[in-house]
């Protein structure tokens, strides 16, 4: 006897289905850097968690052990752009 289970919509477009997880994460990272996310708000900050969310994945899926170079790139980008956040706050 099956229980009534609420299924999460994990359907992907045919393009997304053919991409690897890393390709989806990298595309999401690029969209966030350009300020044109498709899933998150345009004001969403670039972070490791937001890259995963923008790729329609659970944040725990983007692990340093699985994607070391990508995680390093994200961390480097975040570190290099910390000044921008401070300047924006100061200008407001």
C-alpha cells in the first residue's frame, strides 16, 4: 500500500536534462554574476547557496568535495566583490 506522498517538482527542460550538474551550477553562477537570474530575485547576492538554488538544486548538492574548482571560483568571486557591498551600503 502506497502512502500519499507530496512530490517535489523536479522536472527539467530537455536542455537542463542533458547538462551535467557542474554545467547547471556554472550556468547559474554566470546568471547571478550578470544580475540576470531565472529562479532567484534579481537582487540575489552571489553565494555558494544561491548558485545551487539558482540551478534548481538543494544547496547541499554544491559541495567542495565534488566541485572543488567551481566552489573555489565562487568563493574567490564573493571575496573580490565584498567591497562592492560595502560601497553600496555607504552610498545609500
